[in-house]
C-alpha cells in the first residue's frame, strides 16, 4: 500500500486527515496491530501540525492537552507510523532524531544542525534539474527524494 503525494494536492485538511486515518487503520489491520484511541490521537496530533518534532516534545504537548498517552505508547506508535510511511525520521547525533509527517507536504530538503538540533527546510529549483538529469541517465522515474545537509552554526568571531 502506498499513498502518492500528487493524489492529494487538492484535498482539504479534513479529507487529508480522513485519508491518513484510513491508511493507518488498514496498515494496523493488515499487520494485526491493535487499533487504540491513543494511536489515532498521536496520528492526529502529528498531522495537525506542520513542524518537525521530537518524541519528548510531542509527549509534553499531548500531556498538556490532557491526552492519556504513555511514552512507551508514543515510541511504539511512532515506529508503526515509520513502518507504514506516514512519518519520516531525521536522525542526527547518536540519540537525537526529529520527525515529520510524510504525506501532504511539499517536496523539500533539510539542513540539520547537529549542535542545536534545529532542522531547516528549504527548496531549491536546481535540485529538480538534478533529479531530471538522474532520471534520464539511469532511465528511471523518481517519485520523491530526500536531501540532507548536516552541519553546525557558524561561530561569530568575538
């Protein structure tokens, strides 16, 4: 099962939410996982926001909204969302990761600052030219891509 980003460009946010919920439901059923309210609350919280997040921040935000979600449930659900392709992980550092929803986002690339944990999104039209060139050279069609630059903030001279 695979959702194509292009298929959902013109859908409303509520239609997107319903599509993602249905996709996740089918994934859970197909893989004999429990369909708990907590899992769907986590999915909705992720898809209601457009920002990158780390699990601890998501946990605190959900607790502040009076959700009854344990850290274990959050970690387990994130793993399921990664497995079915509804969430993408950006790993930097040994124990640092940020996540973002995978569908209904514009194609974009990332700069990950390993010293601060900041994730900067960017789009550069020249990357589309590189993609087309790769498609021609290798006679393939690229559906989407991920480009990551890892670095640190420049220290200004004092």
